[in-house]
C-alpha cells in the first residue's frame, strides 16, 4: 500500500530525567532548547517531577506561560505522560484512578495535546489465575471509564505495553484494547517494546508468545487500535532486567525501512511520532542523529 507521510517528530523529555539523568535531571527549558536545535517539531512531556506536573503549574497563568515557552521554541506537545503510580488501574479504586485522570486530562488540555499516555503500573509478576481474572476485569472497567472521561475532554488515552509492566504479551495487548472497547482508548505502539514483546518474549509469564512475522506482524495485529507511535531501536536486551533497552537507531535489530514499507500505512495515521531514548545516557548525541535517520528511512521506504 502506497502512503506518503510527513509526521511531526517529538522527543520524550523523560529521557533527560530518568536513569542516568536521575541524579541531575535536565531543566525542562534546556530540553526545549535542545529539541528545537536538533530539529524536532515537539516534545512529549514527562509528567514526573521535576518536569511539568499539575501541582507545580497550578494556575491558568502558570500553564499559559509554560505553553508559551514551549511554543516560543517552535515546538508543540505530542502527548502527556503522567504518573499513575498512586492508583494502578487493575487494583486501585476506580474513583481514585479517574480523579488522577481528570487532573491529567485537564493539564493535557492546557498543553494543547490530544493524548494521555498510560500503562498498567504493576510489574509483570506471576499471579494466580483467579487474581488475573479479577485484575483484568477491573483494568478493563477502569480504562473504559477513563476513556469515557477522556472523550468528554476531547482527548484520547493511549496505552504503552512493555516488558516492565503487567500485560505484556501480544495476545494480552490485543485482548485488552478490544475489551475496553472505546474509540478514545488505543494502544501506543513502541518499536522497541514490540520487538522485546513479540520477537524476544521478554518477561512473559509462562509460555512465551513469539510472532513469526516480527514487529510488522505485531503492528498489523493491532492495526485497528494504534493511536500513537514511538520509535527506537532494540538490541534484544532489557535495561536492568526490567524494560526494553532503548538503543541508538541503526545499532539494534529493527529494520526501520522494512517496517515502514510494510506497515507505514498504519502509523501514518498518527500525527506525531515520538523518539524515545528512555534510560539512554547518550540521548544528547543520539537524539540529534534520530531526526535525519527517521527522514532517511521514510524516503528509503518510498513514503517520503
């Protein structure tokens, strides 16, 4: 299928605050300057301190100034990725989750982004079958209610599945988004997480689920449900044995030309593509290389 694409590219600001940067996070304004200089169109905002959170930007004036600063650097916001650790959706009281979601959706609106990024919060530890059934039912119910809330704000929720969190098998990703069954709830397709989930079977409980067609098959399996796109390479390993290692583009196992040629029509629906260098100490250098790399791969795939 022939599709021309010219996505907006953003970079996740958490890359400058987590892992090797945790002891000395980059100030948010420094990231804005970096993203602008490196040729990005926007940032995907990390919703963990010291980066912007509703409690810090607690007045309309502060939020307007924050957005003004972002736009003054020629940037937009691709999504907001806040902290739901206080209310894991599969075990917490639904009202507590929705209270957080409302706060974050309101903040996302002030940042002029349509997307709120979520995960299951829980680690991928084995649980008894009856516990799994209960958690899954609560998860679906809570996320459906959150999607209803998001729709009332004119927003969408995008779920990022990954090895570091519960529900990380391909069949689980498909089943969950189908059973939430709401147009305002979609999946966030991350190439590195898809590789570790669908090709390596990292941190799968019980029998590993491996997709013979690789991440291309994964994307096609989720084709009706992809609402946001993260790009990063994978070397087939886990960072600290927890979640996917975010490798430099071209240094891992993902053939981005093939991926875009075969499934680019799926991710072309996403207005923003976000580069995710989480836990990568070389983000400053490699993040600059990412923009021309992605544009080159789009052209190589015949989609430019």
